[in-house]
């Protein structure tokens, strides 16, 4: 008897949690009323919120790097750093292999994910910029597998999943520099 009561309590709690999740998520993210659709919609909504947060943080960083209203591409002073992420879930932590190259014009982040590279670029909207980035990637023998573009006002976030070709000798730092250089006409020298 107590097992049945425990299971009823779990179902009641699950239904309450689903109602809360459904009420906090815009309706167009949830296609149907079943549990899988609600949870899938919430996941998509959270992913989009995360992208908006990244764009806002990048916009804030760029404003702090560039007090002048319109930075000239010739005055890029990129900063480089190794990425080090720790897992939030569970007690195990791991190091994530990556690099970034930030300037007042764009933030470029490169991470390894299996046999692919995840490339994130946050910048102001610049006509034709995504085509320039793809040209750089293709010229370096990377194959674009997936591209996601998110924008908010004048800020845009490009997220690429690119395939690493066999024999690729380019470091993550060098890839970040190459993508950063697509934003200006003069090459960026590493400080």
C-alpha cells in the first residue's frame, strides 16, 4: 500500500512541476501538452535564454573595451586566454580544451567537442560577416556542419559546429585569431 501512495505522490509532484514549467515557458515553445513536449520546449527556451545572456555579456565586455562610439578596425587590441570550464553537474570536474580571442569588435571562442570544433562569435551586426567567417573556415579546410544565428538588437551570436579534417595542424588559438581577423582588413598580431 505504501508503494502505491509514494508513486501517487511522485506523479502529483511531477504534474505540479510540469504546470510550473509550462506557465514559465512561452506557449510557442511547447507543441503539445504531454510531458516530453513540455520538457523539450523548456530545454529549447533555456538554450535561447543562455544565448541571449551570452550576447548581453559580450556586449557589456565590448563596451568596457571600447569607450569610443565607433572602434576602427585598425585599432583592434585582442586579448587571448585559455578556457577552463568545470562541470556543474555531479562531483566530477573536467577541463575543456579551448581558446578565445576578444576585441572591442568581436568575441571569438573556440572549443573542442569530440572530433568537431564549436566556434562562437559575438559581435555587432556587420553585413556579410557570416560569409567572411565561413570563407575563413573553408580556406583552413574546416567543414561547417551546423550554423546557428541568434540576434538581439544590434548584437549577433554565430555558433558554428565545424568538422576537423585529418592532418589539421592549426591550434585553437590560431583558429580564433583567423576568425578575429575576418573582422578587419589588417592582420592582428598576438600580444
